[in-house]
C-alpha cells in the first residue's frame, strides 16, 4: 500500500463516525427538529458500546446498545419539544453536558481498558483495485456502512415519496398536515432514527476508530453539527464536509510531525476549524450566492445548486394542530 493510499484510507476510516452522525442529524433537522445533544450522545454511546462488548463479548449487542442510547437521548429532545413545548436548543445543550458527564462518570472503571474491535473484512476482488481498493473496500462493516449511508439518505430524501414527506414536514408542516400527514408522529420517528445513527457513530469510535473508551471524543459531535450546516442540509455535501475536515486534520498533523511548520500543536489542530468557520460564514452570509454575477450564464444553474444555503424553514419550531 502506497503512502497516498494509506493516507486516503485513514481519512475514510477516521471520518466514518462523523459521516454517520452528520447524516443522522441531517435526517432529524430535515424533519424540523434540532438535536444539539450530539457531542454528549457520541461520548455516552461510545462508552456504552465499549462496556457492553467487554461485559458480554458480543459486538452486535454493543452496537445495538449504543444505538438505543442515541435514540433514547433523541427521544428526550423530541418529547420535550412536542410534548412539553420546551425549547429544542436549550434541551439539547443541557443533554450534551449531562450525557458527557454521565459517560465520564460511568465509564471510569473501563477507562483505557482493552476492548474488542469490529473485524476487518476486505471485499474480495474490489479491494484489489489499484488506489480505490485499499481506500474504499478494505475496511470493516461499519466503515462500509458510512460510505453506503450517504447514498441511501440522498436516495430516500430526493427519490422516494416518504422522503418528499420528510422534506415537507421540515419546510411547511401546516401544509403537510392539511394533506393528512401526521407531522408530529413523523418528527418522533425521524428524530429517533437520527439519534440511533448518532449512537452508531459513538459505537464506531470505540469499536473501530479509537478503540476502547477514552474521554478525548469531546468535540466530535459539534463537528457533526457544523458539517450539517456546512453541507447545506444535503447528504453528499455533509459527507464531503466530514472527509474535508478529517483530511485537513491529517495534513495539519503531518506538517507538524515533519517540522514543516513550527507552531504549537494546539494551533495546528485548530486550523481546520478556522477554515470550517470561514466556510460556514460564507455559506450562510449570502456571499456565495452572489457568485451569479461573475459566472457565465450556462454555468449558473450548477453554481446556484452548489452555493444555495437554505435550512428547513420550520427548523426548530413546534407544530401545533389547530
């Protein structure tokens, strides 16, 4: 395996949890619900997966338990919003802190203890393809799932009738309700699905990417949340954002290790964040949409499709039946 293949393979592997969590949050936000608990949920589900696999030796049980943790936290968010009429942002923020502290407290006996890893399963024939084989087809099932998930979410949202309904309850819930759509019931469903995927992201960390339970996962959930905005609520852009920030991280670390740049490690680790913040500002300020003026007429539809930044119009709101 060449150096380039090894680097790209590492990026695909390291970005897998962020891709999964990002797609889960995208599904949730497309339904009109904001789940800000991702950071704490990832930590708690990662800890849960590690503990379960140590206690039972069963990887499927560990993955399922992590997904249930993610779904349970998401249920609190959506129930607080729909059932109790509480602010989604405030509840999610509190849950982030609560879940992170809970993970640290409950995970103390298992901190830095050896765990079990999802088995490596290269795909026959495909893994032998030059460059693409080692990069895309030489991983374990969770990494493959992260690659497939983006395609599945994109297809579901844009090519199926239920996906059209999902978009409608996030954009115009009143109109969807008039047509007979059970808006709040579907918001429960999609928030739970999104939360389960966030829980799966946590399991991917502790069972594949960063083996075992460690407390250095803080911040990964905020990256996933930022990437949903960076990706403009479109599945393939969310995945692209995940690979981009992990790639920038990798480059920054390599530059530091090879003494190409002489900066404190903390500054180097922050460089991808500066680029992400700049991109978010450009995406949400309307600057990118003004590129129309400088784009040839025949390319304008493609530029508009790539630069539009429009969150679901009902995002963060509570729908009440009248």
